[in-house]
């Protein structure tokens, strides 16, 4: 399609690849500590894939249901349709379905296993506190999550973390480990049990979170290139973070499962919870966006940008 934006690669893409490589290294190290029993690794890989396949394949339906979101027509949300249609056409991609979630906590997310099974959802709260320019910045970010296939990336990371966890648990039933000659090795076994059962699953979770954070940075960058307006997204992120602090999303099993898809952490992040956050610090994201705006020769937000959005 003439005039469409080309989705490009990233240095962050290399970081994601390296993080996946690190997860594979942990998997192979634990497998070695378990003696490399033939078939064991394959079994746990199958378990990891099976436990994540359904959530990946039906990711759009599960996320929408968790937020009790309603599909809206173009007559009900003409401004949202206009923005999403414009950005989708610019990216040369199919237009996703549009939903609105009945919560005053400001946030947005996109989900779907591919461009043809995608959904974009805004909460009522975000539509009330952002103006149209900021909403456009947010939607550009969310669309790029779909176009960059981040749902698949998250599903693979989740499957690998599951494999690491189950391999760690398997040591408990194997009585330690074996050396390279196949003989029992109590020292190696005890170290392997300790590292695998306690530290490895924690490390896998941290790597999984790091992968998610790199994808957020990528969506910030790509979304801003799609809209041509990094400052609008920076302003939106600042407002969203303030809004979430005032009205955080209620934590349930459903909202916990969809929280990593949202443009900002929907819960109040304090203490150790920040370490396991799927989102980078908002201040870092804003700083990157402002630097990007300078490099693009961007202008400052127009006077009156703090007015509330007219989108409903």
C-alpha cells in the first residue's frame, strides 16, 4: 500500500533475543543438573506449550471478558474509529475491533494473536482524562503491540518460564543430580536443587518481565513513529500514571492476567512489586519519548492540551 508505514526492527529486538537465549541457557543448565534424563526436557516443553497455547489463541476474548469490555460501533465511538482507521491504514494493516471497558481507572490495551484477530480496548477513565491528540498517541502504541506480534512473544516467554519452573521442581523427586559420568554427585545435586528450585524460577520471572519491558519501549518508539507525535504519548503516560494512582484498577484474577497488556501498570506499584513489574518506569519512557521528539524536530504540545478529551 502506497504511503504506509513500514514496521522496522529494533536494537531492543536484539535484547529480546538475548534474553530468550538466557532463558534457554537456564533450561539447559537445570536439565544438566537433573542428569539430562532422556525425554525429560521434551515432556516439560510440551507442558509449557500446552499451558500457554489456549491463553495465546484466545487472548483477545479472554482479555476482553476479564475487563467486561463492550464492543462499540462506529456510531457509538466515531472519534475512536476515525483514529484507529487512520493509523491502521498508515501501517498498512487491518483495522482491529474496538472495545470500551466500564472502569474509571485510566488505561488501554491491545490483544490478539495476529492482525486479523486483534482488539483495541480503552477504559472509560482514559477517555475522560486524555484529549484527542493523547488518545491518538496511546492507540498508536497499542496498535504496534499487535503489529509487532508481542502477544506471541509474551506467550513464548511464559512457556519457557513454565519449563524452567517444572524442571526446577523435578529435582525434588530426583534426589539431587548427576555428574557428567552419570554418577550421583551430592555436592552438585544440592547446589542444583537450591539454584533450580528457588533462584531459577525467580530468575525466569525477572527475565520474562525484562522481555515485556523491552516490548513496551519498542511499542513507544514504533507507535510514536506511526503517529509522528512522541510528545503526545509522553503527555498521555504522565496523565495515566497520575490517574492510576488516584483510581487503580481493582486486582482480580482476570485483571491480573490482562495487566501486562496495558499501556501502564494498572495497579499501585510499591516496594518489591516494582521489581516484578511488566512495565518500565514511566519517567524513563517519557524521557526516551522527549529525546525522540527532539531528534524528530518535534514541536511542544499545543496550548490547551490539558483540556479533557471530547472522546466518549
